[in-house]
DNA sequence: GAAAAAATACCTGAAACCCGGGATGCCCGA
DNA sequence: TCGGGCATCCCGGGTTTCAGGTATTTTTTC
């Protein structure tokens, strides 16, 4: 019997997956959670074999969460469910050591398959994900840069349309410092101006 | 018997809703579609009483689609399912004359309720939506500005990090013209620089 | 406790952007 | 048909950002 947890904040999706898993008698659903916090708490008490994890959660970035869980529970198989078909997101999540990546527009069978594959110790990616992952000539970054707390803060304010001077005033730091942070961000994202960053940051929900 | 169509590109969500509706014997599911095109084609052949419409579709902007369907089928009740909890999106969709707006993190019961309410001729909004809609002090625009084809094109290129000069060259127009479009965009979004626009444009999937 | 990472600050010149105008031609819908 | 929306082009001046550094202090992490 394969014990499975679901973490997804949409009741309808939960319902859909529940139903799907109910058709298989080698799989038992032992927990359903709406956010990262509840999931982490549940894992402390009881560890399932597989976690189906939506990476768009209300409280924590799923990318960050998947890393935390991976580090804390090396035996647990994590299958990420996601709407993100951008290479950068897929790469980042896979680099965190998850065991599967399934796009939400996949058919239910792919989830069942994924569960069996990861239990067998394999890495599972749905067909579409595989295509994107192997495709060289995608636009956009190949990975999501790791940004610091302060950089994130500055990026947020830039995104709201504030100038460096305004940001400096708001954060009680020198405009020069703000400039430095901007430069570092541009370097990390490998672009020449902030506009290009904002698109990715918004798309990838970094803010 | 209330005839219902579902349009959503996620099989798992379809499954969840199917299940939900199956528990009610006054509701019959008469069609399930994955995109705007299929939905429009199906409507030509047979019109249901209610359409449950996800506004994040692979082919058409759901906001645009809802308007089209409203105009072509005035009798059809449209309930929009969405992950967007931004006031601007809610307002825009409602202004297109849809009959209901339900966030995807709502519980299943709200969908059932919504169906009955709209059949009764009422406008239905889920609890959360109502809160957002009535809240005055939200950040961001109160509506999604209507932008022209050319403006959209310029916005896209700006978002990719191109300068006005580069855009001008690419589109074979004067840099002055590009500047004018930028100015018009900033006016429409009521902001002082392009960075603030990019966030909304990406968030609202205008590009 | 030391090393690495993050945050801070400074300078300068060039490039790009923003602001406040004015102006023309085209085309589509009322 | 004619008016409004759209796209186009132009100018000058002020502001902001970008690119190229260097360098110190604070915080985190191992």
C-alpha cells in the first residue's frame, strides 16, 4: 500500500485527485493539506511514501518548500504539481531534488504513473515537461536566480514603480546602495535593465 | 434539470467539478471542454443553461472570451472560475456581464450555490471575491486598461528589456513614436514609469 | 572563530527614460 | 461624412538609470 499526501489549496483539485487515487487500490490517501505550514506539521507526525505537492501555495513558495521537505525527509518521494511550464521553474524545482514534476494540464494517468515511478526510485517528468526541459532554445533564463532578502525587497519596490532615490529614502539607506542592489540583480538575471527582471519575477511569483 | 458546460484545461479540475456536480441530481453535465475554441464550437450546436468558465485558457484570454460569449448568447449564464483575486481582474470580468465569479480556492459548495443563484437571475460572487470587490484600499489599478494592438506590441518588447531605440528599429518606426506609445501606456495605467506596468501586464496576462 | 555572503557606501560619464508640449494622416464606425 | 481613436513624427530639458569600477562593515554560516 502506497501512502500518499496531497498539498493543494484548491478544494476542487483536491477532489479531482482524491477521486483519481480512489480508483487504485494499491494507493491510499492518508492526508490532504491546503498550505505549506499544515503540510510540514503533518509530516512531523506521520511520513507518507509520496507527497503530491502543488508549488503555488498561499503561504510559502513551493520551490522553497520542496527544498525544505527534501532536506528534512530524504526518504519521502516528492511529486510536484504545477502550472509552470517555464524551463527555469522546472529546472529549479528539479535541482531541489524532487522526484517528479507533473504539469496540471496532464491527464490523471500521468499522476498515477508518476507515483509508481518515484516509488521505484526513478525520476518522473510528464511528457510535456520532458519536452520543455530538453529543449535548448527557450527564451528566458534557464534557472531562477537566488536572490537575497534585501534584493527581493528592492525588487519589490522597483516593481511598484519607485525610483532608486525613493527606495533609498524608504529603506533609510543611501541611493548608492540601492543602485548596487539593482546592479547585482541585473547581473544575477543576466539582463541589462530592470524591466526584463520584473517580468520573470512576477511570472515566477518571486515577490 | 440544469444543463452545465465546463471549460477548464486541467483534467484534474474537470474531474473535481464533474464529481461535485454528480452529487446533485438537478444538475446534468452536458459538455466538458479544454479551451476557448472548442467551447465556442460546442455552443453553436447546443446551448446549456450554465457555463463554468476558467479564465486561464491556453488559447484565448478568458476575459475576452467571456465578453464574446456574453454578447453572442445573452441567455446563457456564465460563471467564471479563476485564481485571480486582484480587484482589476474581478471588475473587468464582471463588467463583461458574466453572472458569477468564483475563486478556485473556494469550496465546492460555492459552485453549486453559484449555479442556483445565477439560474435564479442573480449575480453570484464567492465570499472572498465579494470582500476584495468591496474593499476600497487595494493596491493596483481598479480595472484593466484597454490597450491597442500597437501598444501591446511595444509593451511586450519593453518587457523583454529592449530600449526605445531598439524597439523603433525592430518595428521600422521612429523612436519618437515608441516614446509616444510609452507615454500613452503610462497614462492608461496611471503610473510614472514602465516598470510599474510590467507587473500588472504580466500578472493579468495581457501579453 | 574564520571565511563567505550580504549589505552598505561612494564616484563618474554616458545612455536611456520621462515630461510637457505640438502636429499630421488614416481609417473605421456612428 | 465626419469625428474620434489610432498610429505616426517631432522637440527640448530634466531626471533616472546603467556600466564601470572600489571598498568597508555587518551578518551568516560552517
